[in-house]
């Protein structure tokens, strides 16, 4: 059940990422990292504990980065983080 919910959240997140239009260099980097992380999660190519911690840190930073200008995106990322935490990441 959690796996299916996570996939749905990741799909929603991916769609919202595609809608981000006003970007600076930092946002470009954050978006690029998120897209890469989503790809890894969707393909179940989950890495080592260190890689998972790094992924969680990047997603947490993305929540903060998008909170003001893209609150819906920020909230979706937070939901993904919560689902990953429930799954033991």
C-alpha cells in the first residue's frame, strides 16, 4: 500500500516539477536533483544508506527552497518525504 501511495505521490511531484517555469540557477539545480531522485525511486533503484540519507536531505532542502514561491510543490515533496519515512528510509 505504501509503495503504491509513494508512486502516486512521485507521479504528482513529477507533474508539478514540469509546471515550474520561473527558475534561477539554484532552482535549476534543485529541480535537476529532484528529477534524478524521482527517477531512482520510481525504478526502485534505491541505494546505500548514505545515498538514501543524501536523497532525503536534498528533498528536505527542496521543501525549504520551494516553500515560498511554489507551496503546492513544497507540500507534495513533504508528503513524499513522509511516505519514505514510513517505509523506513
